[in-house]
């Protein structure tokens, strides 16, 4: 009896999630299709029912983070999707630059985990990475937009995004835990200043 479309979709999502966690931990090159499928509880042959290449899977694993909900993975970290204005922006920064995010290697944002891998990847993976970056910056821009349409909200959102991603990349690569936390907290403090006080 053939599998239902719903079963196939769930299986695909499981493969993507397992791949994302492995890519986050070890990078694109050091993770094999066999390893991904084994972690997903499947055989290598099943891979090609869902993806043509590992790079196609890589692009989808990056894109999957667009739907990431921190509350499902990180204790005491959540984003209220109904929030608006600077209240939303502050929640996004608080979640992104949280110690929970820093500690979660497998669950971290691909913007932090995979910039070098993406730079060497094909156009589909680079586009997925760019879309994720634009999504984060867009969320922040919408929380900053005061209706003036002078471009300032976009510029500030890009600066905040750079602080979030760059701060976490640096904190992730530092062996000294106290210094790493200092970098993370400094990036968060400046990002919060750029957002301004909560509006909600």
C-alpha cells in the first residue's frame, strides 16, 4: 500500500530537521546523506524519493528556519507573534541573542552556523540563506517603522541583524565562556538601544 501524501510530507520534514541539526553541528561537507537518513530512521534509498541532491536538502534545511518557534526548543524564550512595534523587535532580539540560543548548537539559526558553507554552495542554497537574512531584517524593520518611510527603519534593522548574527557568530567561536557571554550581552545591549523602548 502506498504511503499517503501526509506521511510523505512528515517524512520529508523529519529528514530536513535531522539534516539541519547535523549541518549546524558539523557543516555541509562533513555530513553524509547516509548519516542524515540514519538519524531520521530511514535508508539512503529513501533520500531520493524526496531530494535530488544533498545541496537541495541543504537549501531546504536553511529555509526551514523561517518557521522556527523558539518556544518549542528553548525554555523561557518565546516570541509573541501578535506583538507589534518595538515590543516585537525587542522580543526577536532577546530570543536571538539569548543564552539558550547560544547553547543550542543543533538548533541554532543557519545564519550563525552556516555562513561559510553557504558561501561555497550553489545558488539555491545562497538564495535560501539570503531569504532567511531578509526575513529577520524584515521582522525587525516592521517593528521599527514609524511611518516616515525615510529608509531609517530598514537601515537600523540591517544594523540590528548584523549585531544579532555577528554577535552570535563571535560568541559561538570563543572558547572562554565568560568572554563569549560578554560579547553576546554587548551585542544585545546595543541592538536594544537601536530598537528603542518597548511600544507595547
